[in-house]
C-alpha cells in the first residue's frame, strides 16, 4: 500500500513543488476557458473555440522532437521558474484588446513549446524529490491537485467571465502563473542537471528513438496518448455543445478525474491496479455516445463525471512505465509522455472541431468516443502484464546523473 498523502508533506521541497504545480494548472484552466469563450463570442466557430482552448497542445509535438533533451540537461529550478514566468507573460499578452490573429497564434505556439519542456522538467524533478517507492503516490496527489484546481479554476473562470470579462480573466491567469514562478524560485533548492552534455534537437531525437524502440514502452506511450486525446477532443466541444453549462461540464470532468485518481493512486493495492487498468481505459470513452441523444445538462454532467473516472488508467500506466526507463532519461521520458499526450489532445480538439463544423457537436463527440474505444481495444494485447515485464537496456552512451545540492 502506498504511503499516505499526508506523509508526502514531510518530504523536503514537496510542498512548494506541489503548490507551484497547482498554481500553474489554475492559470492554464482560467486562461484556457477565458480564451475559448472570447474566441467563440467573436467567431461562433466550434473549430476556432476548440483550437483556442487546446491549440497550445499542438505545439507539443515540436517540443517533443526538438526540446525535450533539455529536460534532463538544465537545472530544474531555473527551468521551471522561467517557463512559468513565460506562461504568465503569454496570458497577459492574450488579454491585449484587438490582438491580431497571427499574434494570438504565435503566443499559443510559444505556450505549447514551453509546456512541453516544463512537463519533462517537472516530472523528472519529482523522481528526485520523492523516493522511488513514493512516485505513484506523489503523481496521484499531483493528479488530485490538478482535478481540484481545475474544478476551482473553471468555477473561478466562470465567475470572472460574469463579473469581469474574458480579458480580465486572462489577466488573473497571468497573475497565477507569476505566483507559480515565484513559488518555484523561493521554495525549491538548486539542483544540477540530471544528465551531462548540451541539449539539442539531435540528442532529443536520439533518446526518443531509444524510448520508442522497446515494444513495451511503445504500447504504453500509445495507450497514454491516443485514447486520452480523443476524449479531450470530446471535451473541447463542451462550449459549442452547451455554452451556458460548459463550465459545469468541465468541472464535472475534473471531478470525475479527481475521484478516479484518488482511489487509484491511494487505495488500490497492486493486484487490483493491474486488474482494473483495462476496464478503466474503456470507461474513459464508453459513456460518451450518450451525447448522440443530445441530453440536457444534468444527464450530460453525470455522463462526463462517470467517464472521467477512467482518466485514472493513465496513472496506472505511468506506474508501469517508470521502471522501464533507461537511467538518466527520466525527465525526457516523462516529458515525452506529457508532450505526446498534449499533442494528441490538440490534434483531437482540432479534429473534433472540424467534424462538429460540418455535423454537430453531439455527432462529433460520439464519433471521437467511438474511435477511442476502438483504439483502446486494438492496443490491449500489447498491454497485458506479461508484455510489460522486460527491463530495457540502458542508454547507448552513459549520462551523468546529478545529485541534489
């Protein structure tokens, strides 16, 4: 049984690490909702509204192929603080009235690149802050934090949209991002980079090839990326599906994810975690075809809540992934998971918006959920526990692992 959440508070530096992660999620939640509403009000386009909320995720593919080697080759405190400050600056720029579309796209691209690197730095640092046996508990608590923060963020975002305006909400998001940067700078100790050498696109590509060359890791990555992305594509249509209750639907999705991550990360013993991984992967998508009937807000909210419990399958797959990682690649490997997942979320948000543009949000939600079920079933044979036991070889060239100072 994992250690309790409360015990993690006694681990040095986990509390500021946790607080900074929560502030960053809050900034992204408030800012994304505000920008999605702003764009939909201006264009009435489901495609553009979905891209406004999830467009930065599309840039993750560039970060995953060009920047991720920096996740293990930069001092984590400096990298996390600088990237959080960059996100805050981007939210402030998006609040400028009359900002041309090319500038909006440039900011979203910059935010996506920054987030792709920040994910690798953050989760690589978590493996240093926590003992190896506590990674699942710590990762679960971060997921719980994300769920709670998203619920609060969507509630706060809805309130700010009513009281202020989308641009006012974007400025609040910028303030939250700045608070995250300050928390990192003041609360975390300096650590050297985990690996030696200079970050480069070539080194990023070399390690990515190494990580994806192993069939066990490759199946885990695909299962973490594709079904999840298709369901986030469904969520990207909440605003055009029901503009008046979109905040409720987003909040219910976060609540379901929170419940699932709490149970999976804190209470499930190892035997049940292995046994329930496959059913949870299916649960993530199976309820969504109800949207074909265009249910009202109560039924839609209940459907989203139940389905989102299935997001906890991601935690269980990450637990299986970490022991399969070559030494010295933890930051890039976990960053590749995060960047690939967010890339697929952006791609699927664009796909969902395009389908909804020519059909309806309800039809598009149903189509993407059905595709998610099909992909999950196709990947299932490669995710059997017997296929995930092979320990991969170390990286071809040795890398220096840093120690905390």
